[in-house]
C-alpha cells in the first residue's frame, strides 16, 4: 500500500499503557521533590557557617525577637542608633536550654559577621550574655560547630556547657 502511514508501537515508550502515565507522574514528582531538598539543607547550612576571622563583640539592647518555624531564632540588638540582626539557634534549642532573652534586656553578643544570600548583614552568635539575668549562653562548641547539632536532649560534649552557665 502506497501512501498509507502505519503506527508501529515502540517498546521503549509504551504511551498507550495506563501504567506509563502513573510512572511518568511519579518521576515528575520525585524530580521536583529533589529540587526542593537541596534548598532546605542549604538554608540550614547557611546559619552553621562561622568564621572566627570576622568575630566581633556587640553590646546593646534587645529590641526585636523573630521566632518563625523552620528558621533559627533571630534577635535585633540595638547599639546606638543601629539595629543588628543576631542569629541564635533553633527554637527547640532555646526552649530546652532555658535561654532567657526578653525585650529591652541588655546583652553582650560574641559572634561572627555574615552576609546572607539576599545581601542582609547578620551576626551568627557564639555566646550571649544577658546582663539582666547575669547568665551566659553558648551556641557554638569549642570547634565552632552549632551546639544544637547534638540534637534535642543529647548529652553535652565532655567539657562543654550544654547551652548556658547558671
């Protein structure tokens, strides 16, 4: 037969099979899921970077407190007329270690200067001393790793305070 087109099924692309539609949907969902995962991990890792070469000490009053899900607790510390954003730790770490910070508390922060991907200037806290309560809290261990990486209710490393010094 001249001029007649015939369709030969391709065994590698069985588009007529109903199972193929399900497989294709699963592949698409998995693909987009994996695209999101690195972004989540990257966000967590951003706040774990600590550079001792940029370490500063900041003394001022707490004027803002941001507590959001899936982000570390951030406080705004006012020194003279400028407010600095200080990244503390995840909310569960703050609660578990009874870290006390309130509005208008005078604090001394030791931390590392850091520029976030959006260009905002942050300070990653190593220690926070609350002058009102006279307590000092630790957010980094002796190797400058986040103390919360030990996980909730994990025992403190030998010789390292768990979060605060009474």
